[in-house]
């Protein structure tokens, strides 16, 4: 199996994706792209430093991710969640947009949203 690319501009970063279209419209998810090649994510309140639902962080899901540079400040990111959903998105860091698709073996959804840095660095597990 070939080495999985994890672009330096994504590795070690934390981003919040606020969804404007798709099944999670109105939700915000914080994604932490660790140096070890895994991503964890959790639901958060927009503009909040704590997870949605209170101060105790819910268990974050974890998966391996790929992040490929497409152009200046544009990256293709993909991961397969333990739930069976695959998320594949193009993230434009210049205009802070995210567009892509969420799918599993029975469903497929186009998704769109906004990106904001969460001001944190992902930690190694």
C-alpha cells in the first residue's frame, strides 16, 4: 500500500467546519488533524471553546485521514469514520470554505460550509 499523504498545512492543525448545506446543516464540528495521521472530531457550539452540550468533552471519534494539496491554500481531505461514513472535502483556506461529500454504503450527501481555525494544535496520541 502506498504512503498516505498528509499535507503539512493540515497536519497538526485544528479546524472548525460549520455546515451550511447537507444533513448536518447548522452544526459545527471541530476536526483535529494529528501528526500521527489520525483525525478526531466533535460537535461544538459556533464560536465556543467548549463542546456542544456542556464543558465535559464527549468522546471524539478517531480515524486515519489523507490530506492532499490541490493548489495554493486548497486541500482535499478524506477519512472513513468508524460509523461507516466517508467524508471527502475540498478545503479552501484562503476563502475559508469547505465543499464535498459524505457517504456510506447506502447514502450520499453533498455538503458545504465554512472553515475557521480553532486556535489549537492537535496533540500526538
